[in-house]
């Protein structure tokens, strides 16, 4: 799965959880939740010589921010 596809998947899942009211900016909340998840993943793999995975998740994070 590409970083862009993973970013969309995470945002879609977070949207479903955070959606309450169109006027309440649910997209902002979904982005924040998705970014928290990605940051936690990066923390877990950081320093374990998994640079390919770290690079992938950093790319996912950038895709989330672009959306």
C-alpha cells in the first residue's frame, strides 16, 4: 500500500470515529487522530534499524498533513 493510500485509509477510519457535526470541523479531528497514531508507530520502530518502515510512516504522516 502506498503512503498516500495508507494516509487516506487512516483518515477515513478516524473520520468515522470523530464525525459528529459538519460545522464542528471533523476533518481536523480526524487528521489529529491519524497523526497521533502515526507518531506512536514511528516511536515504536525508531532506533530499531527499520529505516524503511520509518521512512514509510514519515511519508504517510506527510500525506495526512496534505489532505
